[in-house]
C-alpha cells in the first residue's frame, strides 16, 4: 500500500496528513475527532485502498506541534477551510468525505459547500458522519425531549472543556483523563496501551491539549460571525447522499438521539442512518471491518 506524509502551509500553520493508495484513484478524506488522532483510521484505510480508493487522513489543526499556535484560529470554519485546502492541493473533485466526532461536524459544515456552477456537481460526492448525528429538524424536537436529560449528562464534559484550566486536566498524569474518556465513551472496547499511545502523545503535550480545547471555547460564541456561520451551515439540508453511522453503546452521544434523527423523513431522501451493535463512540477503531463495509456500501451506491 503506497503511503506518503504530506504537509500544507496555511494561516501561518503547517498542516500534516497521510496519503495512501494510487494517485489516479478516487479520493476519500477521513477526519478524526476528540480526543483522538488519525491513527484511529489505521485499520479502515487498507480496506478502502484495496477497494480502489485513495485515502487522505489529515491531522486537524492544533493536534500537531506545527499547527498549535496561540494566535491561530480554532473555529470550525477555519478547520473546514483547511480540509477544502487539502482537497484543492490534491486537485480532487467529487470526494467522499468521512468525519468522526469533530470531524463529522466539519463534514456537515463542508457539506453545505455550493457547487461552483449550476451545471456542475459540488466537490463532495458523499458525506459520512460517524458518532455525531446531523442537527435535528424543528419537527423532531418533541420526540427528542424525553432523551435530552440523559444526553445532557453525557455531554457534561463539554462545559468542562471550555474552562480555562481544561487543557491542564487533559495533560495531568500522562493524559489519564483522556484514557478515562475513552473508557466511558466506548465501554465495551478493551483497548491496550498501543491503541492509546498516539492520543497519549498528543494530550500529554500542554500546547496540543490547549489547542484541542479551543474547539469547545469557539463552539458557543454566538457573538462571533464564524460561530453563527457554523450552525447555519450545519442546519441546512444535505446536498449529497449522507450516511449517519453510530455505535449503539456510545457513551458520548445517545443512541436514541441517533435513532430518532435517522428514522425521521430523510432530507430529500439523502440521509441514511445505521447503528452498529455492541459498539461505542470510537467505532472506526473498535470495529474497523464493519465501518469499512458500511462506508464502501455507501460510496458504491453513488459510484
């Protein structure tokens, strides 16, 4: 399997990514989330390459030393623009975009990208959202209300991540807090030290831990135009076929929430929801074979 490490200069930062597969193959971009790294895709990538795809696995800004700077932007519009810059750097059209956790949110923001002209397709051929469902429609909130208290408990980490000392919490005791998050969010996954090592390396670094918490600090700043733009783009109808893939035992996002949103009338018939049994939040690392199968089925429905 061909493998390259790429670098891209943008906004005064150096972004990094892995690239796998043949140069002339259709492109898939796999985005990681929090608290995670691109290594969680390691056992999915070979399936996609074997099926005839080229795969890019970018590090989100702030997760590498060269992209963690105090003066940098860590709002989701800036992150989405990074991914669009990668697509343009590879001169790729009609890309399959896959995101997990924060990566899924970035994919939703990018999924609203308008086509360059009415007669041409947009840059994204499909979207796949892992662990984070689309924003619900107004008509779905009544069905979601009974499950909101539990979801609020599951999401209690989010206000913690916005506190000024949150990055020190992540680095403490060699990133033990992050290990606890993994256990809570994927309770059935018996990961070992080798699985956790890349995340430990990132979140035991004070600069990277600080940068990763900026995503949360920028999420609810509605006085900022970029925050309002993020939610506006996420709330719009999908333009391309979209897969919402979740683990039924996710300890971060309620499986009931996924189910209600997925069972609602699909947006223009483009949204399809799938849940993997006996699987938690980090589903691409827990069940890479099943995730790869679901992704390839989704891609090939269009291809």
